[in-house]
C-alpha cells in the first residue's frame, strides 16, 4: 500500500473558468452513469487534472439540496482522483472534466461514490482505447 497518496482537491485543481467550462460542454466528450454525467477533454501534457462539479436547478430546485449534491460529488471525486491522476501521469496527458449531478433527488453517498467509481473506470478505459 502506498502511503504517499494525497486525497486532496485544492484550489489549483478546480475548473473554474467559465470560458473553459463552456468549451468543455461544446467540444468535450460525455460519460453517463446515473446520477452523474461527466464531460471531459484530453490533451497531451504532464498529467495535469482539473475538475469541476455542478448540480442543475432544473432537476434540484432547492439550493440546500443542490449544495448537498455538489458536496457529495466533490467528496466522491476526491477519493477517486489518485487512480485517475496516476493514469494521466503514466500516459503524459492532461485532463479537464466536469461532473454534473443529474437526478431529481439527492441520493446517499454510497450511490454517488459507486457511480463516480464506475465513471472514472469507464473514462480510463475509454482513454486507453482512443488515445
């Protein structure tokens, strides 16, 4: 077991630029794993990973529930990130991704965690095949 794994999601790892997020939605690829949709875009680089999370007002009307859904997404991503980071460093790729909570009700952490795990595994599998 590697004890040097850092389960962080700091400011420099967040996708915050509106211009980058819009470009990701327009020209990025998409993975669906209920209740999560992930848009991603891969470029050559040194393993840089930027991610953002969101929850739509269209599906979750109350702000406190949207905030809860985003917290669950961030935590599930933070715990799964080291696997994705190791793959990107090994393949010399940069990745931008945006995770959107796409359900009408906020589910438990286990459901979100498993969906994030399956989404990231599918993303790594897709990147291995295509790039």
